[in-house]
């Protein structure tokens, strides 16, 4: 489904808690081209294993990861292409400190295989398919912070995101991971700063239209970019969505950067284009059945009509506020209408979509992220990549469809992936009220090979009991 593209300007921030010497760019011993060790940081002690902050205990996930190397003569199962600890990667001490400050204990399954490939010499492109909540943002953030030259303030890494909300979240990860370095970062999203300013930052997080606009106006110098990342790449390369703008952005980068494509889903037609966009790439994939997060219970409510659909939604409000919930709708006006009607009935909800002012969108998502609001009604603008751990219920008030009206299993997977983050439990509830929505759900069920269980809407007490049980189990 088409996303709201962003046009606009740039804002800068300097991450500089401790000054560091020039960071060696990558895990040299993996690439085999250099044996020079990273210089020790001027300040701070080496983070020892016993000093690592402990991550919350999460259900163990065994994911089957498939690696295809661009170098067909190389063995993907070689120890060179796997790392069970962050120390094995030969990272600068200040990056290790940032990793442990974020409470990462060891690489996730996808990071274990991706990081050695991301950091190898010479740099190789990568196409990585990983389900939501497996640490892909941290993986490319670490690659960026390992590659850039901290002595130069020219832009050296660009991350493209499909929405300002995801761009802001990605920036937060980069800044946290780089908190013990002197990395300078900047946004290229709508309404950040007035016209006319130039970017003096090594890392830029952007939306496609805003980046193209800023480069063309001379606000961003794209001649020294070393790493170019497309997050939620299936959407960014979709010709019905942001494909044209992403291609324009790539063509404006006159250097030959390492291109990294990350997404939870890659439909075949997009995967073929991705291979051309990032040629000679190493590939990491999860099996298709692994992509449907096992910790998420999926249900559907068989509603009589649109009004009954709204009534059932209102009945679910108490359950929605046990943790936090996201309600996905197809249209912006639907989001506002439902928010207005539920507010009129005394319920506290907020809406978020691309037609709102930038400042309003930022305040809304920040309030939801901080837990000040419990129920968010939105379009697909935050269907992808947004990580809010307290979300334990996702409601598809409108089932997802492509721009041409076909069932959209990829967007469905992204939507329900807003819950069940990092292996936690979550609920996905689908509202079905006519033949069309039934057809969409059946198609998605068949594609993902995961049963969606019916919940009787004629008995609200029984419906609530089922939902409560699943939230507690």
C-alpha cells in the first residue's frame, strides 16, 4: 500500500558524550585485508562480559537462517561468517560500550550471521530478510558506526525509511549505539529546519522525497556516502509505493556505497528488483513459515455490518488498555472518525496519519511510546518497523489490501508484527464484516499458513474471557 512520502528539511544533532580517536572502520580480521587493531578509547574501561547489562528474559526463538554468499566459492558455514559474541567482531571499544549500554548481551540469530558479512572487507552489498523484533536496526546501525570516518563531517551514511515515525526511531537506535563516540547525525524529513542550511553530519536518516529534495538543493553533499540503507526495503522498492523516489535517491549518491536492504518481507517481484538495486549482494533469509511470529495469537471477529464492527471495537476497549493497542484502518478519515466516536463515548484514544502536521505526529507517537496514551488508531504509516514493547494487541479494523485492491499479506505481517516484539506474547484481532474482508483474510491465512481463529461476537463476556486468557498465558 502506498505510504505517505515526506518532503522537507534537515535537523542536526551531535552525539558526543566522550571524545574518541578515529575509529577503524570494520572487523579487519574477518575481511583479511588488514591486521591493524582499533585504537583504544581515551576514556572508559573495557566492557567485560560480567559487566554487561542483563536483557529481560524472553521466550527462546529458534529461527532457521539461510545465508547465500555473493562469493560462490566461499563456505557460508565457515566460522568467518558467524559471531556468537560482539567481541568476536573486532569492534572499537566505544561501540562495544554503546552496545552494552543498550542492554544487548549477545547477537541475535540474525545479527550473528549478518554482522560479520556487514563488516567484512572489502564491503559487500546485503539483502537481509528478517522478521520484526530480531534486531535488524541495531545490525545496520553497528555497520554504519563501524564504517564512517569520525574525522570528517561530510555525510557518509544514509538510511532511508518509509515514514518519519520509523526514521525517528531508527535515529534513536543509532544515537544510543554511538553515544560513546563523537558521531554527528542529521534528519532529512519534513519540517525539521528552515530552508537554506547545509548538513554537517556523518549519518543522515531520511525519507526518500525529503532526501532527494535536500540533495538537489545542495543541502546534502552525497559524494562521500559509504553506506546506503533501505529499511523496510520491500516497500521502498515497490513501484506502487516509494520505488521511484528510492531510485532517484540512489542515483543522486555519486559514490559507490555499500548498499544494505533490510525488510521482514520480500515478495518475489520486489526481490528480483532488489537484486538489481544491490548487485552482487550477500543474502540472508528466514524460511517463509518463520516469518509469522509464533508468539502472536491471531483471531477474527465475524461482524454483521459496519455499525456492529464499531460496537465490537468499543467492547474491546478495556482489553486494549491492559497494555497498549494499535488499531489499523485503511483511510485517514476513518482513523479520525473512529477516534472522534470513541472519544465521544468517553474512551481515551488518539489517531495518527500522514495528513497531520509533523509536530502533531511527533507528539502523538512520542506520547504513545511513553505509555501516556494506550490506544492508537492509524493507517499503514506505522505498520512497518515501529518498536514499542508494551503493545500486546493489534486490531485490523480494516483488512490490508494493496493499491490494486488485492489481499496484502506482507502488510498484514508487518502490522501484526507491532506486537509480539522480541518473542513476547501478542494478540492480532481481525474484523470481518462482508464478503470482501472475508476473502482478504482467507487469502492471507493461506499465504502465511497460519490458522486465524474465530471468536464469537454475540457474547461479549465470553469474547472478553478468551482475549484475557490469551493475554495472560
